[in-house]
């Protein structure tokens, strides 16, 4: 397969390169959720959305918008959910924040279900597995679907699943909270997030 010009490969690499998550400052989880915590998670969400918009710009500049990718609005909501789950998680023992979080998880699960059904997500998964198997980078495949934000979404989804299951394991969130009627009929997209997570202790009183 003929290779792309170096400058084109540079543009593609810039639009698809891994971006390290900002390190979260250490905070004492005292069960509170203050204005500072709210502000911090909003800032994290906006920063993630800004990075997604930058990637979109790089993709357009490279001349390949591709087959699509999760929008910066979804990236922002997902980053906010992740921050809410990982920063002082015991604040979710409080009924008010717990209800908000549960609804946010339901909304995210539905959003991710829709994303996972898109052709660009299938292409991304096929390309990722091929790269893991061969160690090679197929620049043409990347150029065909430059994946402006797909890689971030994949990594963020993995982090959300890990954080969410940890909340269940610690007894902060109960899987029955997602049942349609008295814990029954959990939507399949939420069940996929829950997996085989079970409560092993109870952080909340």
C-alpha cells in the first residue's frame, strides 16, 4: 500500500495521538460535595470538550473528516460523569447527588449504546484489534476514518466502567437502582456497564 506524504501522516498522528488525562489532585473523601468540587468537575468536562473540538479541527485541516466520531458534547457529559464517580465518591451516599448520578449513568448508557452502533466505532474497533495483533499502523485506514474523538471515547468508556463498578463493589451504588420496576428489568445498555460487579462492602452507612 502506498504511503502517505510525511506531512499528511503528521496531521493524522496529531489528530489521533494519545492525550494523557490530567492528574486529579489528591482530595480527602469526607463525603461532602462542595462548590469547589462542582467547579472542578465542570472544568474537567469543559477541558475534555475543548480537546475534542481541537481534534475535530485537526481532522478537518488534514482534509479528512472521516465517517464521524462522538461529538464534543458527549465527551463533555462523559468526562463530567467520570469526574463525579472518581472525585470523593462517597458524596454519592447522599440521596440528592446519588439520584443525579444514577440518571447521568442512564443517560450515558443510552448515549454509548448509540455510539457503539455507528460504523466509525466498528471501524475503530477493527483497526485497534488489527494493530494489537500486528503492531502495524495502517495509515490509509486511519485516514479513511480519522477518529477525531473515538479514541478518547474508548478510553473514557473503559475508565467510566471501572469507576462505576467500583462504586457498586463498595456499596455506594446498587445495581437495583437501575431497574425499571422494583429492581427488575435493568436496560441492557446499563447491564453491560454493571457486568458482574457485586457489592462486597458498604461504604455508605
